[in-house]
């Protein structure tokens, strides 16, 4: 397929590379031209604007930070919508508000264009290994049209429902995962308060019912006090802002998530937003004088 890609960060760059490796004809656009250099060297075409990118593609994939970023790429000056030919598809793999996904789907439909919100889980490792879990919202026919692209990026592709449904699933994913990071931080904090070996505690827990990917990865970071960013905490803070806003709008109580949201707020106030979310351990330590 002729595919475009926008969002060449730590996840997007390897994802775009997988599309090239799978034989798709790739075009890219980035705000920072240097971000396109490695892919251009492998044969990707670099476009001057999102509209120019859309004009040469059957589908464009975006993976950027915020709802506003996606809206700007879609309908801002020189946006994708103004370059797409009828029948083309915008596949957004960012984590954004479900309402924004629904709105963009409706605006594209008025122009005879397709939309799929297809946020992912699996982080940088999943992006590099093409093992991402992909949660798709939109029309089933649109998903089938772009399935060959998604199959180059992920191991599990699930059609959740209509437009916005993929973002709802991603919110649920983020809520479970970050709540688990907070639980792991509290466990490590309690173990440390008792003066026992954190590495031994983690090893024991990984052999029992508390075992999880979060404890494996984030627990190791806490034990080793390696708070350099895997995924920057500010992104999980942004995701929790989205899901808590939705909970308020729907009147859906999320008491555990609300507590984790406050811990993320404290993490941001401490200036650790560009560090790893395992820094939630440091938030707990900050209240008792720990280091």
C-alpha cells in the first residue's frame, strides 16, 4: 500500500520502519526534518506538508501526543483532510479523547474519507519488535482495508467498536497499568521501610499471583533506581487526565484511579515528568524523607 506516517518518535520511528520492511511504499512528514533522515535513507519519500503527504497515500498513520495535535494534523492549515483523495483513511494510533476521535471520524465521513482510532499498548519494546496490541475503533470495512498495515506493526488487532471505542479501550489499559505501577511502588516502599532486600521481594512476588509485566519491568526499575524514561511519566499523566475527564462527564466513579491521578499530579509537581513513571516510588519517598 501507499502509506504515510507522522510521529517519528521512540515508537513511531521503528513502526514506520516495519512498514518499509513489509514492502509498503512509505512517505513521511515531521516538524523536525532531521527526524526523517534515517527513513529517507531507506527509501521513504519526505513530504513538505501533511496535505502533500496525504495526496500520495491511500492511508496515513499518525502517532503523536495530544488530541490537539491530531486535530491540527487532520484539519489545520495544510492538514491531511485537504490532501486525501476520496476513500483514503486516517489511522490515528495516538492516545486521545474518545470524543475527539468521534468528531474527527464524522468530519472525515462528510468528505468521503475513512477514520480509524487504533491506539496501541506495548511501549517502545513492542514498537521495535512489532508486537503491539492494537485497539481499533471505526467501521469494520475501514479496518479491513488497512489491516495489512496494522499486521506489520502488531501481534493482536482487536476491533472494539465504532469510532472512539479504541480510545475507550486504551483508557482502560492505561488505568490498569498505571494503577499497577502505583501498587508496585507502594509495595517496594513498604519493603524498604521494613529494611528488607527489595530485589529479593520482587523476585518472590514474580513467582506468585502478584506477578505481572508491570512488576517485571517497573519493579526492576524501582529496585535498581533507574528512573530514566522508558515512557515519560508526563504521557501517563496526560492519559489519566483524559480518562478522569471522561469519568467526570459520565458520572463513573473510579476511586483507585483518582488516587493514582493525585500521585501523578504530585510527580509532575516534583519535576519528574520526563522521567519514567516508576518515579511514583519517589513520590512516596518524598513524603517520608526517603531518597
